[in-house]
């Protein structure tokens, strides 16, 4: 067992999992730039949790009542801890608990030796929320500031691979000035994904009033006042 921070928290009837604070984006709207928590919970990770730590946290939360789904969405990009995501997802599948990954869509770039979408499907992931955040590569690079080159196309391709593996897939974008939401929606429609626009979180809303981030995409993406995929987030986090 490790010293634990708040790795499991509740919001909007779901249970959220904060498995890392590392991210491959530095989104201009990321929640963690102006708050240390979401849904009234302060998120801190003295050390990154292992599968056992996350599972024990989930079990404790379920003692307080049921949840609609369990979502990988915190202050970092979950697929930077792909082993933990896969292990926990399999544990959830064996107990018939619904799971969702909020991600920035960099999973394949971060784990080039693994077919990430296939691994997620095999583990039993039910849904994925991918933070697209821009309709074109130039805007994406300006807003999300990714570690990798040519990331925008890789995000779309990751979503396509999830669809091919029958994972329920949603693309999201933050309602940020200059973002072509209609263009993002058109990309989602073209590949057969759902689309959701995420409200831009403001500093005063962030701590208690957070929206369902990825609800986004895997990091704390301040895009949805909760966590987003590129960051918490977002759900879906998103960052």
C-alpha cells in the first residue's frame, strides 16, 4: 500500500478515479491551473496509485451507495498509467460495473508498443470520451500544447480505433473562444462518434460547482469543470 491522496471521488452520481497528475498536454483552459480540486474534493497524489489502491478506494465508495459508472478522470492523462487503467477496468468488468475513460486521445502515442484501443476493449471498457478541442491541427496545437507532433490527427485516429473495437465513443470540445464547435461536431459525425461541447470552467466555479468534465477527456481539462482528458480530464477529461 502507498500513502494515498484523494484518488477516488464522486460527482453527478458517478465515481471518478484520479490515477496520475502527469499529462501530455498543457491546455490553456486546464482546471488544475486555477484549482486543486473538483466536485468539492481536493485532489492530491503523494504517489501514483497502483491497481490495488484504486480498487480499494472504489470498494470504499460503493459502501456509501451505487454509482452510475466509474470514470478514469482526474488531474492527469489516465493512459499515462495504462497498466492501472487496464487492471482496474478488468476488475470492474468482472463485477459488471460500467466504466468510462476520459482521455486526451494520446493513448497510442504514449504507448506505441501496445494496441491501446484493443487492450481497452479486451479489458472491458464500456465508453471513452476523447477531448478533441479543435477542428484543425493549428488550433489544437495552440490550445492544447501537446508534447507530440501531429497530435490532432492521432487523437481522431484513436477515437476511430475505439469505435472499431465497439467502445461507445464521444468526442468533446471546450466552448473556448475561437473553437469551431461545428467543425468538431462534423469530425465526430464523419467517424461515427457522438459529440459534446463542454462548458468552459471559470476559476470561481471550479472547486465545488464543476461540471462533468469528460465528460471529456482524461485530464483535468478545465473544459468541463470537472476533469478532462487532456487533462481532468477532465471527464474526459480532458485537457
